[in-house]
């Protein structure tokens, strides 16, 4: 009697959700079980499970890892051929993410399906990725505008005055050369230093970049401007460890540390541009009413203080970083509660706009999605609504002649 192996399992699909991958296929007549194999390179497969039913849930995964699958049926004669292509013709591959997130691969595929352009050649893969990143920038702005806390980074810290020695400069900041190192005179001049550059010389940086060679600088104690996170400057985390945080997009708040109170901070208020010359002498100490004179303004990619801050003042920065671009298929985008749909639809519209196709339906869905996000995003924290408060006033009888109170009281005197 001839050996008859079972046929390929039909209607094979791979689906992802909640950091798990679900495999389903049709029942194969006469099969006593199935063999599920998995690979991370689509070449070397290992057996993952031998289920008896026509489905398998793979929960033993690592998010952000690309997994390929193949399935075969088994009967008394042996194991049949493996199928590694889904019923829709796509590779049996998924990149698992936690709920609400999607990989670049999954977003691109969904956008292509939305535009009905799967396997189309008019829009290349790099173009699709570009459209996705443009759409993701729009969603990032939309969410940040209606509720800024969604994208808030952990605070970073620095100390005013001559402190951290670094190999990077930030445009507009006054630096002191600590060591010339192997950095040439021409390279120092390109950074903003004079041709007579030497250790101890001060200069205002013309650019934001790492210093070529081994030259080192520190921020001058005479500087009113300090770098904000720019992708090259180093800061401290809450534990005091040095690191390079992601570059800033929007500033959310500035804290001033109290040297005589460990872990004690007060909020620094922003000054109006017209008041930039209000003070001409250092003053960060509080008045008898507990009012602090230090104020800041976000200028360019630096933060400028008035008056000139005293040395060794701890400063904390709360900010929203720039969105990280999606580049590799395994890169993951945050989508919250299905809001990644906006990116999918917007990228599909970009692609159809390129070929001058009708996008009326997509335009209508984008309006719906935008309305939904704007309505749902602001009340993420429903415990207590934000309020506008200014219990302590930075105003007092000072050099500008204005008056005001401290602690929300009637009138106070101080700087």
C-alpha cells in the first residue's frame, strides 16, 4: 500500500496581538496532528509545538523580534509538506508588540492594504516608510497639543557654573576651553573659538556638535545660557548618572534645586522677552517670603536665565523629546488605544496622492480619527483636572518698580 502523506494545511494565517502570535489553518482530513515551526531568519526553523487542533498561540516571544512560521500536517504515514506562506500570499511572519503598539512592518502593510496597493511598485518601500514617519509626526503633534503629558520624558539635570567637562558644544552657549587635545586650531575656530584659542579661553559656540578630536570644554560660570537636550550634550539622570538624553521638542518646566535642602526643588517661572534686561546682578536666593528671583526663557535650543545664576545651582528640565523615527521593520511605534490607525490612513492617503487617485473616503476617515483623538486624549488622567495656579508670585518691589505679593498674600517686598 502506497504511503500517502497529508497535504498542505490550507487557509494559513498569522495574526499578532497583546504580545502574542496566533496561527490558524484549516483542518486537514486524516491528520492526527500538526507541526509548528518557527524561525527568526526564515531559513533555520526549529519545532515550536505539535498541536492536535488547527491553531496555535505563541506566547513565548520577545517583542520587537521578527518571527517566521511554517506548519505541516501529520498522519500515520508521516509529516506532510510545510506551508510558510499565508493564504493571502504574504510571508507567514509577524513582529509582536504589546497592546496598542505596532511595528513599522505592520504599519506599512496595513497602509498598503488600506490603499489597496500590496505588492505595488509605484510607491517604493522607502517612500512608504517616509509617508509613515510623516504621518506619525502628525499624530505626535496632535497628541502632544491636546495633552502634553503623553510624551513627557523623565527630567534631566545639570548644575550651573563651571562644572561638567564635556566633548560637545551647543550653539549660543558660552564655554571655557579646558583642554585643546588633538582638536586643531581650524576645528576650534569652526566651533566659534578665536584663533588664539588656549586652555582657559572663553567662546560662544556657533554650532551644536561633538568636538572633533579630543578637545574638551566646560560651560563658563559667566554664561546665562545653558544647553537643553540636543542629542550630543550630556546631562544627569535622577541618580546622578551621566547620559545623553534624546533632543528636546517642547519644554514643559524648569526646576531649581535648593542647595540646603536635599531633593528640594522649586518651580522656575518664565520671563517675558521684554524683561530680558531686568536684572544685572546674580540673584537666585529667595526673599523672606519664599519668592525666588531666577527666571528662564527658551531661546533657540538653549535656556537663558535672568539674573545670572549663581554657581552650583542644580537645575531640572522637564521636556517632551522629538519623536524617534521608524527606520527598521522591527522599530515599534506607540499607538495608545488604536490611534495608530491615524498613521495608517494618513500614509495611505500620501501614497494615493502621489498617484493622483481619489482619496475622498480616506479624507473623511481622517476627520473622524482626528475628532476621536482630540476628544479622548485630554482626559487621560481622570483623577483630578489640571488647574491654573500661581500661589507664589515672583513679583515684588524690585528693579522694575513692579509690586506684588509672595505666597499669594497681599503685597510682599523682595527681588
